[in-house]
C-alpha cells in the first residue's frame, strides 16, 4: 500500500508542476501490483479520484472494478467517494485524511474542503467499500506537497 501511495503522490507532484492542485490517484488491479490507470487533479470540480473512477467505469466492467483498489493521496471528498461507489471500485486506500487537508488549506476559495469522512459516505450505501487510511508513514510526504502548494495560492 505504501508503495502505491508514494506512486500516487508522484502523480500529484507531476500535476502540481503543471499548476494544478496536488492530488493524485491510481487504480490498482486485483493482483495488488498492476497499475491500470493514474490520474491527477484537473480542477476544483474534476478531482483526481472522480475522473479516475469515471474513466475506469468506461474501461472495465463492474465485476473487475469491484476487485480493484483506488489509491489516492488524500481521503476522497463526498463527490469522489460517491463516484467511486457508483463506479463499483471495491477498495480504497488513502494517505492523508481530509481533516488534515483542511488544517493545511483552511477556508481556501479553491479548495473549500468538506469535513465529511468518506467512511460516512460509504456507510450510507448498499455495498461494502473497504477503506484503509490514513497512513502515518506517508502522511508527512503528502502534507509537504500541500503545504508548499497552498501557501503560494
């Protein structure tokens, strides 16, 4: 999981270098090794996780996606969690909590963070999404990108 979280953080670093918000996500196959898709943030509405889930739902059938893992740098917001749910991606791994992101960004106009844990969103659904995170081992690496980025915005 840590290796994949670091890979997602490299996706975030790459999109940050292009001026986008530093969020990165990857879709890992059922073998827990193969990366099927990677995506970074596009803008304030097209988050890395939601875009990845939409692309995945067009490329793969629900049974395949149910065995996959969405790995993302920051806990998905309500929109992204809902998109993952509807795309039938059965497992989530995230590095840093949305609450920690809120501590870093504050009430930033470009990132009005919701304080709504993804576990609460998934708990309202009819299928069990497996959630793992946050991971202290990578949290500071992920937070460092965000501290640097949001301080300059």
